[in-house]
C-alpha cells in the first residue's frame, strides 16, 4: 500500500498511538483480568476491544460505496465476551485495525470532501475519520483506566508519571525544537 496522504499522516499516527495504549495496558494485566468486568453489567476490556474492532470492520469496509453500519454487523453481540483465548481476541483486534489502516491509507486528498454514510447520516469523509478517532480515544481511555485499576500498584505509567513532570519537562526543553506530534519523541 502506498504512503498515506500528507493530511492524514498525523491522524494515522494518533490511531497507532491509541492502539498501542490498549496493547501496553493489557500487557500489564493477566489474561483473566482482560475478561473481568469492574461491576455486573459493565464492559470488560475484552468487550471494549471486540466492540472497537467490530466497529472498525463495519465502518471502513467498502466505506466509499456502503453505509458504515453494515447489515451483517450485529453490534449487540460485540458486548458479549465469547472469546475462547487471548489469541482469538487479538486476532479479531488486529483484523479491525487492518481494515481501518488499509482504508485510511487508500484515501486520496480529493476524497476528503466525499460524503459517506453512517446509519444514513451523511458525513464528509474527513468528518467520519474524526468521528472514528474520537470513538477510539473514548474507549481507549476506558481500557487504560480498567487496566490501571486491575494492575494496582504494579501499574507502569503510559504517560508522564505523577511527580515526574518537572524532570520530564527539563529533558524535553533540553532538546532541539522539532516537528512532530507528541507520540513521535521521548
């Protein structure tokens, strides 16, 4: 696949960042904890990951010509944790991300104003991408929060740890200014 258009490169990096936050989070907890719900009726990390992947597959498969809410999607089953193993969950997770990244990398600059539909609501393609980024960020925050609760005192911060802001800023301001987004530089 060719390089994504320049105007979407930063957005793709943000999607990659949110994907990595989930993966780093679940790497800090047990396989069993991925399937635990904090309370009855609430979503587990596995359910949130399944929902995100199912949403990506539906939204970004044939996005130019079909509504993003596919007739074959059963959204309600995304909230049932029926994975037999972490491997099975991760395969589905990767499938969702592959569909998203393939779609984004296929977009041409002149298509950003293309109208696409999600449940019969027209969106400019760029708006649909922004909507999806917000959806991913929302659920990623939930996943990180749950993993942090489960990991407890063993949690390794995914951002600037408490009490380390001054040290972090000192390091950052000792470096040359450079172009990039915060996910690019340490």
